[in-house]
C-alpha cells in the first residue's frame, strides 16, 4: 500500500480541466510541479519549433472576415511558450498553451497539455 502512494506523482491543481503529466519535473516554471500560476487565454495550436532551450514555438491558424469582399482570409499567429520537461511535446504535436506572467521578453505562455 505504501508503494502505490509513493509512486503517485504529486500534481498541483491549476484550475483548468486538463490531464496532468504522469512524470515529475524540477522546473520552477512548471504549472503542475513548480510555482508558476496560469491565468487568461487558453490557445490550441501546432508545435512548429523546439529548437530553443526550454521554449517552443506554437502556431495557430484562424480566419478573419473581410466585409468588403464578404469572405474570410486565413491568418497565422506564432506564440512562444515555456516547455516544461514533464510534458514531452515534439514538432508537429498539437498542444494547449495558457497565459501566465511574463517569463522573458517574448514568453508569456506555458504548455499545459499535449494532445499528440
């Protein structure tokens, strides 16, 4: 009975209905195992780049309506998000990112879930 309690990873409740990671990490900027709080927007997008250390680039495509032509146009937006080591996201994966306090000049989002 003790082993099952020890094997279970302690995870903070971040207030969002997502599946927490099964692995544990020592990252202070992890919303599940660290002290980083999340708030605001939740964005779903595709991982475009994982080249930066601890940061990934997420691209989201959306449509904008043009009233003059009565049509929609496709637009893309790129977000830089902190990538905790307990969430194994690779290039091409769909992820959910959520707004947090600014971690650097460009990074104000953190990955909260990997969808595959």
